[in-house]
């Protein structure tokens, strides 16, 4: 693979200084923040500019890496559907062009890519040999395959991970500001008063900005929160650590405002695992405790009421999810080895739960995979997750703040555990942010091999 910022002979624009390219990328991201307050025409121009700046400068991979991180946690796809997948495919084309320019056509094909391709080939073809109406789907192919190839090629040094999490941080800030803005408009436009006037009171108000679902938003943010904490506790440049601290506070606020059980538990998992490797954990616990108390005091959410509803069993969504899981359990035993074929759960859940007003997934990755693809699909997917976990060092107990590589390893570990938990509460086997995290984890040893963590101090 071409090393970071390797020389590429060619036209003049390929020899721009990397700081110029980084500045252009940051300006593009600032423009995306402005996008939030403008119309569709301006949104299209901004999206085109970001894609151009991210893909044009082939010599410096920091730009597409930065934009990729921003896309994952900002959910710009809500405004331009499919933008993340399109960006992945275009980035793959740029990587191919980059390799052609330098005459290096080697690609990384690790165990994760091979196992993932086997899983995708099996699962996506189950409708071909089972009597199903949904015979074939391209979803995993165009969503996951580019992720596997692009991420494995892009992240070749620890430096690339730094810029990726800078983009992740900007995306989290964008999501957090969107969530805060939603709450602000809810109370200042009179919507809260109108609802309270009609129902008497407002119970467990949830905010999740421009995301389609609070659980999807919160579990995405929780998956990358470990890396944010790692870089905050590192000894990198002050501006990077300040950005990560601001991201940590606003992200926790956004997840609290979503009142998502998946996100709340994910945050607890990530924070607990990062505290476990922290030498000065009492100081960190004190900081996090003060921040949490302040957020719970000023945020317009009833967290304790939400927890009480969940524990008492009066929460309607909990009973519905239990019904979905029960229906999935019965469908699984119709064909436990090979499953009922692609889309079997979606199209048959109505026979078990006739009161459903719309087709739903099981809200459990294992149940959905088991009903559609049987134990074979579950095992193949579990192998992919196991390979990703194996790429991280699980023996490290305490990490020095100057060892950035080990800190990020701890952050990725926390993110992977939170992700595995979310697999039990959401259907996420085709979710791009999780596959990016899994690919990063699987190829982390290759990216950090022979790389001293002190090299990151120059960032």
C-alpha cells in the first residue's frame, strides 16, 4: 500500500501542501454546518463541494478520511439519501486511480474481508433457493463491500485514525447541535404548550434532531465515543483535545435527550471500559459526574421517569419489542439451519402480530439473521465480529496518556463492545457505521505496525 502522503508524480494540483488540503476540507465541513440552515439548492452545492475536495486531492488521504468520519456521525444521508454509500463508491474509484498512478495494484485482503464476503454471498442469496417473494437484494453488496475495501486501504497509519476521529467529532457536534436545536424550537415555538394543553402534560419528551430514530442516532454516537474519549485523554495537540472534550459533552447531552435505552447503556459501557484503563480514574470520574449532573439539570428531559417506566414494565415500546422477539423465536424454528429466506421475518411478522400497522424488523440482529438465514447466517456474521475483535489488543489493562496508539485501541474496544450490545437491541447487520468500526478494528494491527505512538505528536 502507498504510504501516508506518498509522492505521486503527475499534475501540479497533486503536489499541494497537505495543510492546504486540510484547510479546504475544514472549510467544506464548516459549509456543511451552514447547510443545516439553507435550502436544497445550497445543500446540493455544498455536497458537491465536499465530495470534490474529498476526492480531488489524491495525494493526501486526510481529506476523504475526514469527510468519511463526518458523514458517518452527522447523518447527512437524511438530506441526500445514499450519500454515504455513493461517497464510499467514489472513494473506491479514487483509490483505484491512485494505485494506477503509482503502479501499485496490491490490495489488502485480510480474514475479515474474506469472511464478510462469504456472509454477504450467503445471506443475500437465500431468497434464490427458498420460495420467497424477495429473491435477491443488493443492500449488503453496495453498502458493505465498498466499506470493507475502502476502509482497509485508507487507514494505513495511526495518523489516518487521528483525522478520521476529527471528522467523527465534527459529525457528532453537527448531530448534537441538531438535537439541541430541535429541543429549542419545541419549547420556543409554542409546540410544547399546545401539546401540554391537549394532553395535560408532556411525558418523556425525546429529541433526536434530523435522525429518523433516536436509537439509531444514539447507538451510532456511542460506537465512536470511545475513540473520542481516547483522543481527549491523549497528549496530542491542544486543539484536538479541546475538540474531543466539546464533542464528548455535547454527544452525551444528545444521547440523554434521545432517551434511548440502547444509547444510554452504550454510553455506560464505553465510559466504564475507558475508566478501566485510566490510571487517574478518580479525577476522570469526578469530571464525568459533574458534567452529567449539570446536563441532567439543564436538559429538558425526564431521564429518571424514562428509567422508571422501563423498570416498571409500563413502557409500550418494551412490550412491543418482546412481542417481536417472541414472533421471531417461533419463526426461527420453522427452518433453524438455513432460515426462511431473505425478508422472511418482515413478510411474516403480521401473521403473529396482527395489530402491527407496518412491517417491522425484530429489533435484534441475531433474530433477524436467524429467521432469514438460519444458524448459518448467525455463525457467519459472528465470525466477522470475532475477527474484528481479534484485531484489537485485549491484554492491555492500563494505558499511559502518551501512548496514543494504545489509547485508541482501548477506545475501539469500548466501541466494539457497545456495538455488540446494540446488535441485541437493533437490527444493524447492514449498518455502515458499524462495518466501518469493525473494519478499522480488524486492520488496526496492520495500521499501527512499526508505528511509534510518538509520531502522532506532530499532528
